[in-house]
């Protein structure tokens, strides 16, 4: 049986779900709990930011270790020979982060996961409000309008290139960290007015 068109997703990539869902559940489920237990809104703000940073760091470190050890060992044993079997796909390699070595790959992945977690945290925090609906409609409109129009599609591709596959690792890292901090700063007024 020929499996040359088949590939396996690396175990390390499943860890990416942790910061994604943490961004949703921390904002969506834990805010009321923290406040009802006597926590302050500013403590929730800074604690959530620290949680997202630590989780993005842990997942990035784990995935880099898995990529450079387990994934390569499985391919080296011939179990997932790219010519017989499509191989193991790890997003570190898909986005080209491995090109600059493990330390830079860790930093690039950390920066992207931090941005993703803070974006999801902010997006989950605005749900149920009018500006949450406006944001949802704007995201759908951007994707559906920008995709068929060539200049707008190029702008969308530029943005995704900036946060994922930029040729200069420092640009990608700084862009993701800056965007993550800017998006997360929106949580201050959002959670200051959020009803308990």
C-alpha cells in the first residue's frame, strides 16, 4: 500500500490548542469566578497576561524539543520516511522557523502563540456586547471581501506573512509581541466595564 501522499501531524502541534483555548476560557469562564472570589480586575488583567505568556513559552519549548528530538528520531528510524510515507508535519518547519535554529524557532513560535492567545482572550472578552458583534462581522467581512480582490488579498497575505513567515525573524517576533500587547491592552477598558 502506497502512503506517499499521507502525512502525520506532529504531536507538538496539538499543544498549540492549549494557548488558543486558554485565551477563550480564561476570559470567558474565569473572570466572574475570580471577581466573585474577591479578586480585583487589575489582578485578573495582569494574571491573565502572565498565564498567556507562561503557557505560550511552555508550549513553544515543548514543541521545539519534540521537533528536534522525537520528530527527527521517528523520521531517522525510517518509520516515517518521506519517500515511503509523507512524513511528519510540524508547523515549525511549515512556517520556516527552523531555518534559524532552535532558539530563534522557539522565540518565533512563542511570539506567535502569545499573539494568538491574547487575541483570543480579547475576542472572547467582547462577546455578548455590541462591539463583539461588530468585530465578528468585521472579521468575516475582511476575509470574504479581501480574498477575491487582488490588492486587498495582497494586503491580507502581507499581514499573515508578517506574523508567520517573515524572512527576518526579528521582524516577525517584534510584530507578534507588539500586536499581542496592543490587542491585550484593549482588555483594560473591556473588563473595567464588564458586568459580573
